[in-house]
């Protein structure tokens, strides 16, 4: 049977999920099975997208196929490529806060990460007044001209990221890819042998995906002191215009993590966002709950600071970050499209506060929201995500 290897991979992935050491209750397991379902969907999608001669962009992750502490503010796309061919990426720049490209020499695995060979944002492109652009990626050639980027040896994946800061008012752009010498032709007809091979590949992707990002937690987060955040640092993996600050939390329901950080000027960081993640190393439900905030969504205090209140109980404050039943989880800040290196003074400070002492916070009264305003905030998230994403 062509699907036998994939069925075996699903069973192995479920065993990995069920044996995860952080599972403590039914919610943890249910979320793990949801994560598995999204990973199954994504693995099939990726296996059938392996068309380096007739490439197309696929959504690498989304609200129903989460991966790698996905950013709620980002649309992720990638296409498989080869280093001896030339590819043409065309599109139209939307009004989002950032658009970036990255070339990798492989995919993530449970013991190692691929190298980033090229990474840049659209400030390095020539874009027409109407927002349209054409970018070429290919072998080194003399006098290539603007908007041409050389593919280094081993180049195998092109990633594009479109990042929102103002969910309600920014519009996504358009992006397409084709191989320069195959446009206008067609791939050969499908064969049973190739389809069977793709099921096998999908199974490998699935198991590797589950193992890899459970290992990522150990590599990058869980060895840090709990309830702390790192200083801003250049994000590992080659995103040259992004800094991040990371940590993990462990809180009782009567404890609140108050995180204070300077609101960056738009000319320093057009995109700045904060989110929580579960121990499955994926974002929490950012559609129906306020588990993340960008600088545009947060309420900034008169002293220029943003004070996030990470809490299980509702404090009635605008910058409440909902734990949604997760006693433990991950903390992640991102600054993108930076115009200078960040310093420790640009980063966050953390304080654990008893829930009943929240009224002592600076500008507490200015941060208050009633139930109607909170419902409007959630409604805005739901409609904005529906506008920019499909299931």
C-alpha cells in the first residue's frame, strides 16, 4: 500500500507526542494531538510541494498547522529550489511592517539546524512605485544587476516572511515564484511510484518535525533561568534584521509576570511583537485570546514603556497576555527591520507580582478596560486573522 509508511509514521509521531515529559493534564494532551493533526496536514503539503523545477510557494505554518514557536503576526511561505537553476520571484509589496527573504541549505532536524546562506528584507530591492517587484535568485553571474541574489552551494529552500504590526489596517501583498527556464511548460504526468515516494517523504517530514521542535525547546529556552528574559540578541538562524529576547515562565494562578520594555520608535523597529508559546513549542491561540501583542496593539504608558501582564486571571488591563490554562510556557519578543543594533537598555525587565498587588503598577488606571472593550479587542483579532488567513 502506498500509504503504509505514512500510517506508520503517524503512529510513531503519536507515540512521541504521548510520551512528551511536559504532559500533565488533559489539555496538554489534547493540544499535543491538535499539534499532531496540523503537522500531518503540513507534512503532506510539503511532500507534494517538492517541485524544484516547477516551484510554488506554500504556507509553511499557520493557525491550524503550527510550527517552531510561530509568530502570530507573520505569514510564512517557502519554496524548494536548487542551486544550479535561476528562479524568478514576482509580486506586489503590501503595506505590512516587513517583508523578508531567506535562503537555507537544508531543513531543520532533531540534531542540527540548516545554515542561512542569504537573508535580507525588501529595503535591498528596487520596487516600482505601484509596489510591484521582480527578484531573481540563481548561480553567480557577472553583471547580474539589481534585484539578483546569488544562490550559494547547497541552496535548497527559499523562505519569505510577511509581518504585520497593525492587524486591522495593514494589507498583505502578493508573491509568486517560477523557474526562469520552465515557465510556459508543464511537469511530466504523475506516476504511482512518485506518489508512493511522496507518502514516504511525508512520513519522514512528520516524525522529524515533531522530534526537532521538541528538541528546540531544550536548545534555546529551557536551560535559561525560569521567569527571566534574555537581553536582546541577534536571532539565531541568519535573520539579519531581527533581534529577539526569549525565556520561559512557570506561574501559580495568583502570580503575575509583569514585563516592562521600552516601546521602540518606528524608525528603529517598524515591527515589534511579544507572544506566549506552549511547551509544544507553538503559539497559543492568538485568534480567540490575547496571547500576543504588537507595538500597534499594545497600550503604551505615558513614560514610553509597555507593561505586559502575563496572568491566568483577568486583571481588567489592556495589556493582559492570557495564559489560557498554561501554567508553564515560553516568552518571545521580536524586533524586526532594525536600523541599529539593540542594547540591554532596549530590552525587557521582568517582575513577579501577586495578582492582588496589580493596582500598584504605574499608570494602572490608564490601563483599565471594561468587558465591552475587551470583547471588542478579541473581535478585532478574530476578524483580522480571518481577513489575512484561510484555515
